[in-house]
C-alpha cells in the first residue's frame, strides 16, 4: 500500500504547485504590478518563479532530483511568505490582512512539507 499512498501524496502535493506556477504565467502582469511592485525583476521575477514551481512539480512527480527540487522549493516558498505575503498580513484592511495571513500560512506550511520531503528523497537517492 505504501507505493500507492506515496504516489497519491506526490500527486496531491504537485497539483497546487502546477496551478500556482501556471497562475504566475496567466496573471504575470497583475502579480508584477500589485503583488511585488517593490521587488527586483518585475515581470521576469514572476515568470521565473512560475517556471521554478512547475519544474519542482515535474521533478517531484517523476522523482528525478527530487531531494534538491524540494529543498529549493522550500526556500522559494519561505521567501514568498516573507517577501510577498507578510507585508499584506500587516495591512490595516482586514480583508487584505486575512488574505495575507492565509497565503503566509499556506506558504510556510508548504515550505515545511517540501523540506520534510527533501529529507525523505535524500535518503532514497543516496
């Protein structure tokens, strides 16, 4: 049963990564203008992070270099939480603050799961 549950877990984990990655391409202009106006790179930063999310998803799904992919995924998700979502969490607008809190917690939770997976994959790849 373990191989089946591992496959299901990998699929469930990569679904949001692919959705978020594609969202970076579909909504790149809005993200660059509204979400990260003060970060360097603008729209290229949005495209790069979208590609990184999709690449990590493919790596996890295929279990190719998955330890490295999940390690780096955890880093990028923590950076998203701190650099993109934390400022919204501190907004005076309660709706913006609630959205910021939700996205902040989502990203730190996913970062923790990615780092956990990195340890598991590292043991498998060695």
